[in-house]
C-alpha cells in the first residue's frame, strides 16, 4: 500500500487507494487526476514507470454503475508493474486523455472508446478503431447482448464521398 | 481539400507531381498479410501521412470469452496469433493459474517452454520468409516455409492440429508428448539450422535486400517505448527488454540464452533480431529437451483438471467432477491479474477479471502487434511507398491478434 500513499502525497486530489490482487499492486485514483498520477509515476525517478503497456476497461455497470478504466504500466529498470484504475460513471464516462504522455495511448484509448464508449478529453482523434463508423452501441458493455444484430450499412458512393478519413491526423 | 480535388480534375491545370496525391492501399492487397487499409498521402513517391485502418478481422474475442467457461476460452486464444498459437494458449493458462494460485508440474513447464520456443521459431520463419518473398527473394520464402512445415508437423503430432491446437489447459496440458517426439524435434531443428544458414547467405550479401532494409523505417528507442512497442521491434532499437529474462515465467530462468538487440532501429535490425532469436530459441529447446524431467503433465485437482476418462466411466466421483467442470467451469476465485509473457511479436498480456463464478467476467488480451501497427504511421513517414511493404512486413501484423 506504500505506492498508493506516495501517489496520494504527490497528487493529493487523486485520493489514491491501493490494494493487491494476485501479487500485483493496484491503485485506484479519481478520474480527473489520472493524467497527473500517470505523469508522476512516469517521471518520478523512484517510480520510473516509463512504459504504458496497455489501456483497457472493465464494465461494472450492472453492479455499481461504473466503468473501470485500467492502465497497465511497466518499469523496465525496476522490473515492476503497476495497475492504475479510474472509475467513471457508466452513464457519462469521461476521462482526460494521456496521449500527451505516451503515443501508445492514442490507439489504446480509441479502442476503449470504441468498445466501452469512454470519452477521452483531449484525444486528438477519438474515433472507432476496430468497429466501423456506423456501428451502434459499444460491444464490450455488459448491456450489449453478444448476439445483437446490427443494421445493414448503406453502400457508399466512392465518387461522391471519396475519402471518409481524409481529415484524420 | 475540395479545391484541391477540383483542381486535379481539371485537365488543363493538372500536374500530378505538384500536389499531394491520396491513395488507398488495401483493404485487400497482395503485399498485406491480413486485411488492412492504409490511407496514404503521397508527394511523388514519398509518404507524407499514413492512416492505418484496422479491425477487418474483428471477431469479438473478448466478448466471446465472457460467454463460456475458462476452458472454453482456450480455442479462441489459438486464433489470436495464428502463426504461434501455442504461446497464446500457454500465456492465457498461466494467467488463470496465477489467479487460482496453483503451480503446474515441472514437466508441464518444460513442455510449455519447448513448444513456445518452437512456435516462436515458426512465427519468425513466417515473418522473415514472407518479408523476403515480398521483396522478390521468393527462394528464401520457400526455404523458410519448408522448415516451418516441420514445426507444423510437430504441432500436429503433439496436439492433433497444425494451427488450431487448443493444447494448453488450466493446470497442465491436454496430453503428454507422443512417442518419438524427441527425434522429430531433433530432425526439425537440424533442418532449421541449415535453412537459417542458407538464408543468411542468400540475404545478407544481397544488394537489393540490404538496400531495401538498411536505414528504412527507422524509429528511435524513446519513440519505440512511447508507442508501446515491445519484442523484436523494441529490441531492434537497442533496448534490451525481454520478458523471458526480465520477468521470468514458465522456468525460463533455468535456460541459457542471449537477448539479441539492434542498434539503429531500422528494418535490417528488426530482421537481424528475429533471425538471431530463432537461433536462441533452438538453443533453449535443446537445453530443455536434454533436461526434460518425467512425471505428470497436469496437476491433480478434480476442481481444475478433468479426471481421466477411466475415472469418468468407472466411478461416480470421476463422473461428478467431470460434469461439474464441463457445466459449471473452473471456479476461479474473484480477483484481477495482469500476466504477460514474451510472445513472438512482443509482450502478450492477459488482463483477467474473475467474479468467482465459473465464467470470466472480463478477458482482455494485450496484443503486441496492435501497438506495432499504431506506430507504423510514424515509422513510414518520409519513406517511399514501396518501403511500406518492407516496414509492414517487419512489424509482422497478424490480423487475428491485431483485430481480435
């Protein structure tokens, strides 16, 4: 629980709470503070979690109405891992984007948006990545039945509408 | 943008060199290993921007894992990186075992190491052979496929299938190695070693190959870390990071092997790192085969591992535990874990949440080549459109894993 105390001391608004599962340290922080917490973990020489390995989410909306966004960080120099979580309300999930800290967050956050509908404020190009643009709903939400059918997408005229993605990046 | 289009459609003022050309490469293109689309902006032949569109092979892996029992996820993991399905099997089952807090028998770990490394060789041979074939060195492609065939035959002898192996089990393996497996492995490794020597001679003194690989698709070590690159892509930039050494699992700490690294982070370093890793994997297999211990390949716990068929047919306890395991699944205690191992393409991780029922609450796979594809737009900027083929080949996107 030491790491959670360090995070809480460095970023007081985070209200960091630590726990352990299967030998791994977990820290739960306030959603608004996520960028500061991750920047602290990355830049603090004693922590040195320099690599953002993964961003994902777990939908707990049937139980307590929240979506947990999960950040997996790794410190190669210390051979350590940490998992940072932010719980956002499932009806309006919003978080600051960490794309300014790691480029890897770009695609990872797009996938969390695609699959769970979590909006990352400040993301340069927040759009679906694995699903297609007219897809309805967010498939990894527990409220999305695995056998739901999607409406057929109308055929696009490539001459009249040639480049749907031209303004990306 | 519209003014640009109007200008280009007017034949009087049309000058194809003076303006940015937009080209869509894919979704189905002979030089792409999977279905993928690149929206390119070109200045002549130089790529100014590349927008990578993935997801064409999305099958809802993570959603489907939530529908069945833990054991029923294993066949889905085969279809992630289908060039090295055994690695996916074993890392998934290791993750569940750590959540269950059980340790598999030593023989099981040895077999997992042997088959993981043989899969890594098969994966690297696929990547290198295809990349060389795309550059016109089709001989190398055939040589490497021929060598890989021996490993697929090994897969078939051990698991009964060539690609859809489903050989890992939570708490052990589906079955022990078959008779004569050691000879088969020795023969395969001898052939692969001579194939590697041949291919090295064919490629590394080949002017065309070197011109198209050296200095192409350079990425710095800082950028590689920032883009979440792992595995051969990261090691090619000079960062010595390998989970088999840094965070050992499956008894990898018992074997002696080197972690090859590059210096420049270009295509040629990626090629060299993969090439040398193949040789190191051969070393690991040879060490593991020489010291392979006897004993069972699965733990004996009727709440985790299916009982022997004899037990199921002949006594009521066996029948009951079989029934409960198949219908209710393994009761993994509530908790969360992130466990990662070194896949052929990099860090293959599983973030697993269990709620204590027999079914996964959430299974997330951290696919290494998804992040590799995320960095592709950065690696390709400023190079010619023909370099896209080689850079993409060296990222080694596997559609099943990238799109899940």
